[in-house]
C-alpha cells in the first residue's frame, strides 16, 4: 500500500487516514476540503515510474503508485484506458479528445466508483451508498453488483422510470424518496455517515477524486508526455475539474511533466453556480442557486466541491465560462458531425466552450487543446430528439432522387 | 496486403476479389454465400503468429494477418479489445462473458463497420450505404463521420426520433423512406449496387464478417488459448453467429487451437426465422416469416445470412433455441443483478439461453460457456422500464426504516 495522509485545503490541518474519516473536523462535511497527499519526494527520484506505468495493461490502475487502494474487482482492469483522439477541429490543428463514454457504465464516474468499492473492501464495509439521479449511481450499481457489498442508492421519487430501471437492473437497492434532489442528498448523507456506510459522494470522500484524476494521467501518457495548453471540461459539482487539476499537478510534482495546463470549466448559463463563486473572487464562499439546463449531469445549484474547484482553477490560471442550452445542443450536433463522437449534453460542453473561446480569440490556432467528454450520448437520447430533420421520401421519390 | 480469394459456400465457385464484387453471380445476392479464404497453409507454419498478435495494442487489428484490409481510421485502434469477464453464474463455474457494449458506438457492429470503411478507402469509393434501423447504421455513421466518404443510411420513415437523431448527429445523410423495413432494404440494396456505392450490409458483403469474426479470436486469446465448450449468441440476420464460427474455425485451421466450440444461436420465439430453417434440415431453404419481439436487434423475419448460419452451425454440432419475450426481459434483469452488466434485449438472450439449457440439462456444471453480449443496455432503455419497483418513501419513512 502507498503511503499517504489527508490534508485540508482550507485550514491545512493534517489527518491520518481512518475508516469513516472523509472530512475535516474543523471545516465540516458540507463541502469537500480534504485532499490525499502521497510521498512525492520518493516518487520523484524513482527512475522506473514510466516502466511501472507501461508494464501494465491500459487502465486507471496503471498509476497504482498514486492511488489509495489496489484493484480487486472484475471491472477494474477495464476502467480508464479510454481513447484519446486527435482531431483538426474548428481551425485548431491539435485538438485532443478524451472520450470516457466507453467506460463500462459509459461515463467518467467509473473511475471514482472503482476506488469507492476497493476502499470499502479494504475497510471491510458491507454497504456502499450514494445519492444521485445519474451517472454516479448507475456506475456504482453496475461495478458493485458482483461483490458482496450492498449498494444503496437514494434518488428523488420523481426520476424517470428508465433511470430507475438501470439502477435496479444492476442490483442496487433504490430508495426513492419524496423530496427534491438536495433534500434527498442531505438526508442520505446524514444517514450514511451516522450508519458508517461507505460514502460514494465524490465531493465529500477525498479518495474518489483519486480515481477521477487518472483521466489527467492518461491524457499525458497518451500524448507522449506533452502537456496540452488548455483542458476544457464540463462542471457541475466540481469534482472532475478538481480531480484533473490534481492529476496534472501530481505528474508535475513527481517530475514526469514540467507544466500544468490551463483548465477551463464549462458550465450551463442556466445554473452556473461555481462560475459565480469563482468570479466573485477570494475567499470563495459557497452558494446555492436555482436554475436548470438541458445538461442534467451538470445541473447543480449547490455544488459540493466548489472550494477545491475554485482553489485549483485559480492555481493553474484557469477560469470558468458558461453556455446557453442552445449552444450546448449545437455542440452535441457539431461534435458529432465533425468527429462522429456522440456525447451526452454535459459531455459536449467542452466542445461548445472551445467554439466560444475561439470566437473570443482566447484560444488560437497554435494552441493545443484537450476536450474531456465525460459521458456517452446514449445516456440521454431524448435531449437530441429535437435536432432531427423530419423530411421523408416515398420509394418513387427515392428512386427519382438517385436517377 | 494479405492474399485471399472469395469462394461461394453453396456452389464452391471461386472468385478473385474485385471492387463491387460481393455475391456469387450464380447464387445471387439475395443471400450472402461468399466467404473470404486466406492462405492458411502459409499461416500454419508461421512460428511467430502469437508474437504478431501480442506485439500490438489490444484491438480487432491485432489479427491483421487474417483481415482483408488495414486500419486507416481514427477509431480503428479502439474497436474490439473489449472485456472478457469470468463469472460463476447459475451454478456454472466458468462462464465467460464477452462484452461488446464498450465499443465506440456501444455495439458489436463496429467490428464490421471498420472493415467497410477501410475497404471503401482501399477502393477509392466515396459513398458508403446501409439500410438499418439500428446498431449497424449508428455504428457506420459514427465511425465514418471523420472521413471524406459520405454515409447514406436508409431507414423506414417510421423509426423513433431518438434513433434518427443519433444517425444525423453523427453526420450521416438519412433517407427516411415510406415503407416497411424489408421494402426499404430491398430498394436501397438495388440502388446501392447499381450506383456502385460501398455496401455495408454484413449479410451480403463477405468482408464484413471478417471484421465480426475478430470477436471469436479475442475470446480465444483472452482465455489463454483455451476453447470454451459452448458459445451462446443472439441471432437475427445470422451474421454474428456466422462470423464467430469462421473465427473459431480459422484459429483451428492455422493451428492456434485444436477445436471449435459448439455454437448455440438464441432467437426470439416471436420471430425465430433461422431456427425454423435449421430445424427443417438440409438443403437449407430461406424463408420469410412475420413476427415480433422486444429484442429489436434480432427481430428479423427475412434473415439474409441464413445459408452461412445454418451451414456453419451444423458444422460445429451447434443448434438454435428460442426464448419468449418474458424470458428475454428476465434475462436482462438477472444478468444485471448477477454481473452488473447492462445488456440490450438482444444482448441478454445468451444469458437467457444458458438458463434454459441448464434447466434442460444440456449444459452442466463442468462445461465452459461463453456468452457474447453484443450491445449496451443504454441502446434501448425503454425495454426495461416495466421492470422497476415503484415503491417510494417519505423522508420520515426513510429515517424510520434505518432507525
């Protein structure tokens, strides 16, 4: 097992890892503030780090020297190792596209769920819980189905039948609770922490970001250790963007790279909670806003990882932008036409963000840009139904057309 | 380029490969009968075949010495190389599960589409066409979007908006034709062959089975060259089952294995067209039946690859069985609960078939069985909406439950 400890990014207090310790006792559990700190000094002088990476099959566990647990589940060797494509897009010659829609449950969330399950096994916990209506829950339910650990998922009773069906099919016990998402989240978190169930909330449990950061590691190794100038990523709760920063930072810290990219968070104009906090400046004060967007995976008014997200993005000279729903839907369609890749709305926002930043001349031809697509378009087909052409042809008209 | 020629499995006539030559001039194009024949004698004495496989990144192009084209597209290195899981299921200790839902377009069809696109590029063709309402079309549209070759997809005008949207989003030109699927298929095939467009119909174009057979190769190499006793696969048009036989046969022919598994085709009782032809016995006479099933990807009344499917399955001492829609839906749910894997209905039928054959004592504890799951459950979430529990809890009831 690797050596690591926990440190609060707000008050800098340090903690020894212990089962059930997810949050800083002084700063509370409403927002995630703990980060996992490894023995970077030892890793920096390890001459065989690259060999340790490439000796293993492509997956998130290639980077086991920077992870807080070891792979023990059937799915682990198939999580991560997702494609990095290179396209000439929108006049920019080097657009890298990291496509996480091909993870087992078709989203980026598998990287965090895998760590959660392995940590729960390490600690001998027999229940894992999560409040989510979407990708985090279906990921946990799928990856945990074959273990002896129970999966409890807390959702608002109002979620669509299809989403609930996916959770139940993967063997999770679904608690459909009459209340808003925020109410369900709060009551389940309180219950889970009290009961000592293993917590799969990436914004609270610091170990889950450790799984998510492997996306950054893969971008680097798949691009021959060249660091892109910009990385664009959709932002809801703030966990993926925080994890990407941590990954890029760690690779620089241990000497595998020499810079950190500017990370740009793309939100929906309908509910840009983290952007508002960031734009107001330090000290970052969490807020809860109301709003909505077609991009359900980033429709978050009360983001739980806002402190880390703002602190980290400031550290890499990044910033946040926001798109209208129309821009988001256009981004799905244009990304598809240019690359073939079908992204869920929240997965397409980096492409929409790139388009906006090119228009504003903030990103130019010579920049290397990486877009991170976090979810498969099949996750939300209904979002794109409005985009179709409705023309039809009779057989005679068809034959005539191609005479 | 590998040496190969084409041979009709019905009349045994041989042909030199030529652009536009997809069918035997004597036996016609209504059914696929040509197969691609390589120089097996030379491959059999090649002492470095395994090195040639394992020197490459895991993908369908690891087996380039048995493919009719070379990879030239961005997606090629990410097609195939899909997981093979090992589970203890239904009392059978060694159940291998090949999960092709993690291909780029989330189905097995990518293996054939990739070959179609690379062959069209080889031949300098500028249009690829396909009649399909489902996985074949969305696969072709996605993988071909970034090339200069146009994609024409012919569908009945009545297909759901979501399916059409996925096709258009990936840049395909969708011809929505007023007619039944069979009418649209026939008119588009006639038109495409007349115009000389490249044909992406796996039952007609023999090269496409070459892509699909790589699933069999992967099962072998991922299981350390041990051949399973049984392989179960869903059957509609008959192309995947035919391709699996060819793959297992070729690995035996070149000396990499010493047997071919018994391949069992699983159809839907509502429309078991190939089973009916097979059960009547030789000579296999194609028929068109009417019917329906919840498993839309195998809802085929006029299967185009019936001759190959029956001939090959007889050769490996296999057979066909059929499941009711209820058994198919149960299979999705039970597969999910046991493994976490979420399969579309046609992808879950091998699990349902295994259950049936265990009940009938045709498969027993000591057999090694491989189930091939051809499509991600996200392809058809509506199919499982009826499976959910509809109970909900108030917050008070929730708290009480866990007191």
